[in-house]
C-alpha cells in the first residue's frame, strides 16, 4: 500500500476515482485480514506490491479459509499446516483435549520443533496416559533428539501392546533406537518382526546389514536380493520412496560378491 504513495500524483488520481477508492478499501481489507491471521510474509507483499497481491491473497488465502468446500484449492506450500496449527491452538485454549495436544505435537515434530512437540505430547499424556499413539509419537520425538534410552522405553512398550502399530513404523523406530544403543541382537529381532507383517525395503536392508555384521552372509544376501526383486512391483510412489534402499541393496551385494 505504501508503494502506491511513493508516486503521489498517481495516488491522488486513484483516490479521486470511485473505483480507485474501492480498490484501496479492498487492499486495506486484505492487509488487515493478513495481519489478523499473522500471515507476515503476505503482509510484506501487500505493503510493497499492493493491489495485485491483494487479489492473490484473496484467491489463495482469504477465500479458501472461508470456503466450506472440501475440494482441492490453490494454496501457498505450508499454509494448510499453519492454518491447522492455529486451529488446534484455539481448540486447546477452549477445550484442552488430549487428542488436540497430540495432533499439534505431531505437526510440530514434522517441522523439527522437538522441544515444542515434546511439551504437547506430555500434555496429551497427562490427559490420556494410556494413549499408545501419543506414546509412540513421544518415543519418536526422543529418538530424533538422540535421547535413546527414553525412546526405547516408550517404543518397546507400544510394540509390546501392538507389534503392528503404525503399520510397522513404531517397530522400525524401536529397531533404529536399539541400533543406536548398540543392541544388535535386539535390533535384528525387531527388524525381523517388522518383516513378519510388511515388506519394507528399508527393513530388509537394515536387517541385512546387521546380519552381515554377525557373519550371517547367506541370510543377508537373501534379504537384499528380495529388495531388488520387489523393486519394480510396487506403485510409482513406493518405488520412489524405496529407491535409495534398492541402491543400497545392490551396493551391499556387490561388496559381498553376491551381485
């Protein structure tokens, strides 16, 4: 908006025009809304480059936020998550439910905000101590902070209650934790349990690496060959996710002289 008044003759011309006044009112409306939503990047854009950004803000932020439609819409990357975080913070303020704290913790953990996420998980567990989903999330939070003994305690408990929790993701977190602690035999057992119900390339490769350390090369090679054999049978999305593990499997087989 200030950019408009850098050119005072142009500003007077716009303000003398009824359409210009409407445009200015629209600009101020969008700017106030952006400040209210704490969309600070948009505030800067609206001030430095007015009018055009006011239209873009209306299309990308204001209208989608008011729309009741669940259909796809244009949005700046991360805006949906920021909106959900604000919504959860409001729900926590008014309702203070365990699942709101837990969901907010998971969103913060995705952003690498470990301390804030930990606070939310602990708040959730104060309100619902038996929720194994939150226990698993807090265990993962500890794992990402290299607090391995604390992570192992929580993750082992969750896996004892439900070995298939999180489609095997929690058991993989436990296996990772055991590897970090140097508990090789326990980690081998955990990776093997993951593979009882899933065929993740990551689990096979990491199990193969541990088996190789133990001199169990035939078993290791078998797992690596299965990773390569399965590489072209999953969905395109799955193949993309597991590409690095397929490369690792081929590399390990070559090192072992089994390619």
